C-alpha cells in the first residue's frame, strides 16, 4: 500500500469513528404538538426533526418509561395515554386514564404512573405494564402539575382552580397536606436533593418554594422584565439542575426563560426564546435545554453552560410537552 493510500485509509477510518462517536452522543428529543396531533422527534446533534409520530387528539404531557424504551403521551381529547417505542417510533399500546389527562409522572421505581385528569378532579394511578387503573385520588379543581420526590415517597399535584399543591403519599395514596399557592398553579418540581418543591403560578406570576419536609412556604420567586407587562409574565414550566443550584422557568407569553439562583431565589438572567414558551426539557448530560414555544410553533435550544439560545427548530402546531431520551 502506498503512503498516500495508507493515509487516505487512516483518514477515512478516523472520520467513521468520529461519526459513530457523534451518533452515540446524540439524544432523541420528543415534542408533543397539541394542535397537530403529532410528536416531533429531534436529533440533539443535528438539531433537526428526524421523524414525526402520529398521535391521538390533543397530545400534551409526555414522559419516558420502561427504562427509556417507551415514550408515553397524554392524548387529552381521547381520554387516554398512548405508548410509543423510542427506538422504532412505532405505536405500542394505549393506557387508561380519567377524562382529559394532562400531565403524567412515573414513580421513581418505574411503575406505577400517576396522571392528572383535568376534567374530573382526580389523579389516576396506572400500572403501565398491566395497563390497568390501580385507583383514583381525589384532589382539587382542575388538577395539572405532577411532581415526584426523589425518594419516591411523596407525590405533589397542583390544582389550577383551587390554587393548591396537594401532597400525597405515593404508596398509600392518602392526602398528607394541602399548601395554598398563588393563582393557577401549573407545574410542581422537586429539587433533585428532595429538599424543596417549586410550584409555578401562571396567573399569580410567581414561583412558590415549599419546604418538602415541613410543607411550609419558604420563599417566592418574582419576575420583572423591562418592557413586559406583569400580566404577560406567566410562569409554567420549571426545570432544576442536578446540583440543585439553578432553576429555569418558562414565562409563557413573556417569551422568556428565567434563570434563577436557587439559593437566593433571585433571577440571574432572562433568555429570549419563541412565543408563549410553555415547557422545558434537559438532555441527560444537562448540556442543552429545549423549550416548547406554543404560538411560534418552534423549539428553542439553550446552551446551559453559556446560558445562550443557540437555535430555533420548527416543529408541529402548538408544541406543548418535551422529554429527551438517550
């Protein structure tokens, strides 16, 4: 083999190895499109839509299950949940729920699943493998947000009209406490260390921080953006870094993501994203954060280290939920 040809072979081999390594690092980003009845699948390396999954009517809350092999989406207007394979994108099965399921969350063990049913003031508990309802737990009016403690002992549900965060024993299904928060609570998110629960209030325009052990309110995050009226600042999605040091809050029609210091509860920075930003999802390595922007029909990509918005990706109509799979 000549030296030039040998060099070409080595170069091709190195290129193939780099391509394989790049693909190995890629994640799949699943985005539910509420008014298109689809899920857009984005490659986290190319930052392009690589597949579209057809769903039932009004897909909203979306999570991973079965050790990342399934993606489960709430088909709200069909009053059920649907399961798809995260590798092949094929339909697997339906799961039961109450009427108008909105947000699901899994127990830390991987089963069961808890889902809020907006129309009947219940949290339904479902065995995802048997496909059966275990029981229902009565909560406040218009239940939505679902948070699970890292130790798997406590479930938190928010009720939009009752303006409460309901603390529920995840094993006995008994109501432990009800904590009053600001108007129209949407998302409940435990800090990864399990010490706090952050509850966003869409109409109240705040995030209430609750001590998970005492279930007492210990602080609030307030937002102020120059040139944006207070009523346009509507907190919805909340995501907190694994080290529990930074929180990212989606501010709805303010078209901003707030970056919050969890120790001081002060906003460090506002990031301009698409229109009516709704929910958020980290990649497993927390290098990227994806936001669903409902009325601009796109997803914004945030580089977490630099706190900069790096790209906008067009998806389906009214993107709502987002989850990222390895």
